[in-house]
C-alpha cells in the first residue's frame, strides 16, 4: 500500500499521528507527513485516513489505484 499526504488539504489536526505515530509525523509547518507507512498495519493506515477531517491522507494500492478517499 502506498500512502501520501496532500499538503494542500492538511490542516494539521494531528489525528494521524495520534493513531499511527510511527507512520506519520508533523513537519516544520505543522502539516502531516508520511514517516514510515510500513511500521503499522494497513488497517491502522485506513483508520488514520478515515479520521482525517479533510481527507488529506491518500491510500493507493501498489499499482497506484486510489483506495481512499
């Protein structure tokens, strides 16, 4: 699974870092960034994406097809 954060949509709520602190981190601008998506389960990545208030976390399969949102 590929994970991306749309920096334009991110408002820095930090829900993702609370749910998956090894997978996401907040950058110097207070926006989420992918740290190590392989450090957590796909279920945990999906939970983080679903709880993002702006749908800034994008999940794709290995072929690049969007899974969420």
